[in-house]
């Protein structure tokens, strides 16, 4: 059966069952759950179906089975919740790199050779440093394009050699362009040509944003299914950006005025998501 699906950007491609299976396995679904959900989806898909509709159905089936698994499956959508300003996305990216032993700073101004630059994230270890721009999009169909990549490379040229800390390694040599969606193919080609570091949901093929999040088990609080949007916004406003923040500082939940049972449910969900245990 050769069915076409409609992607978020309006383009179409053949529906690939293995792609659905892989996303479910990555979320932690058991083999039986994967087989069950795939069978349900296959009975319902039709030519031209939107990928978001497939996602919503698979997510609903996962929620019937395992809440933490559903939360991890919803990870890509959860990143869209780190808006609308994009500042929470910058802080999330900083937390992600901190798990790789980087020290980070966000929202700073660095004077380049010719102009000042507002930098979303600066990160350094004892052996490596970089600065970057966190390009946040609120919808999956919006891609980061060639113009942004060219602008980012121009910033690298102006900032190259500027110190972001007091160690010798802290002279800027790399500029990272990071987005929660995807890059256009021309942006990827340009970045590879000039040596611009680029990170998106699925780029590069290995060690992309999705891979890094799954490996580090750093999940934004927006994956939590036990809380509503208003409660999530309250947590983010108090710098509880990732689920581990709730585990490390449970007192932040007092600002949500939860019942005892709801508090325990949120803590259990956050703990299970971060531990990877299903």
C-alpha cells in the first residue's frame, strides 16, 4: 500500500511504517505497544493524511497505555511550548549543554570587532567553547533558512577570537545555529560549505537535537501531561525549565497550589520521564 502523507510544510512523501515504529521505540514504547499502535494507525490512515493527525492518534493511544511514554513521544511538540518569546528555548538549550559539562550564559552582549552582538547562548568547558543563536519557531512547518545561516556566519567572522571567559580556550572559534524545527536544504549546504555549526531536530543525521535530548534525558517541563498550560507557564517563569528542576527543587510546585494527590502525580511523572523507566 503506497499512501502519501502531508507534512507540516505542505510537502508530501510516502507514508513509511518503519518511521512510525522508530519514533514509538525512541519514546520507550514496548514491542507489543508499538505493534498495537501501528496496527491501529494502519487501519485509519488514508492518502494525503497530515503527519500531525497521525501524531495525535498515536499520542492518544500511548496515553491510554503509559503516560511517561506519551510524554517522551510528544517531545517535539513540547519544544514548541517553550515560547512564545523563545527565551525559554534558549535556557533549555543551555541546560542541555550543561549536561555535557559546559558552563553556559544566556542573553548576553558581546562586542565584536566591528559591532556588538546579542548572543543567545555562550558555552565553554576546559577544552572547547562556542557561542550561538537559538532560533525558535512556534510551528513545525517553519524552517530556518539560508538567510539566517548567512547572517550567523557573518556574526562568526565579526566575533572570531573574542573571549567569552578568562581561560585561553574561551576565544570564540565556533558559532552554532540551533533551531527547534528544521533547516532548509540550502541552509544546510551553506553551513557545511563555510563550516557553520548547525543543530536542529533532525540535523545532523547523528547527534542532532533529538538525539542529544534523549541521550541526556533532559526533557522540558512542557512534556508533562499532568499540568495545564497556565501551570507550565508559572514553572517556566520561575526558571523551572526541565523536569529535573522539579525533582531537584520540589518546592517550586507550591506556586501551583496543587492538591496532595496532584502534587504526587506530577512528581511521579517527572521522575519516571527523567529516569527513562517505563
